[in-house]
């Protein structure tokens, strides 16, 4: 889920950058310019929880598991609300660019979250667990990107995907260890758990 959140933020951030290309300034830069330089890092860190918990976390908590009609309505409302908030940074020449950017970045991000939600429900993942894990991932992605630590951000994305790949391979090649008894720390044989890979 964390890997999906980072992937979602990467995609919608890139698409949003294409929409906003040529428009001077990002909201982070404009906000930081009006604050004491010592608060720059704090603003970057706070931006993730401030926006993503509000617009992504709450939407998932209330609407995860609901039908597509309700979720798509939430995407439209969220994109419009987030766009209006960001009009603070626009002038009369760039209003529609900022709104289109918010629709791409915010609306696209929430739509992706609902897509992942439908996949998570198919695997039996609980509603609250999914909401907590996905929201944590998107909060971290937002804050890291605002810090402009691109190398760190890409390293976290790569690490998340490697973790997913390793977990996938572990389940695919369960038979490598299936012939060996499993033991607990005190030397007694452990009973098979329902979570253990089952022989095919």
C-alpha cells in the first residue's frame, strides 16, 4: 500500500507539473518566500499531514468501500475544494491553470486511492487498516517531495517496490522451504499458520 501511495503521488505530481509548466512559482515556494527561512523545513514537513490527511485520509475513511458513483463525486468535490484553496497563489492570468493543476494532482491522486481501495478489498484488507497505511504513505510522499529531496524520495520509492517484489517472490517460491520443518525459538516444531503459503 505504501508503494502504491508513493507511485500515485509520483504520477500525479508529474502530470500536474506538465499542466502547470510555464507558470511561475509553486505553492511551496510562494509560501516559504513569505516566511522566516528557519521555518522552511517545518513547512515542508507539515504540508503532508495538513493536506493529505484532510483531503485523502478523511475521504478514504468515509468512502472507502463505497460505489464508484459516490467516490467519483468525492473526487470532483475534493479537486474543486483543493483548487479553490490554491487560488491564493494565482493571478487573473493563471486561475484556470491552477484549477486544472489541482484537478490533475488532487483529483487524480484521490481517484488512484479509490482504485487501490477496490483492489485492497478484493484481497480482504480491512477498511481502517487500508486507510491508515495508504494515508501514511501519501503523507510521507507529499512531505518528501516538498523538501525537494528528490534522491531520497526516489530511494524510498525504489525501496518500497523492492519490498513488494521480495514479498511477491517469497510467496511464489514457498516450495523452496516447504520441505523443511519450521521451528520456534525454543526448538519445538511450529504448527502451520493460516498465513503460511499453502502447497498448490
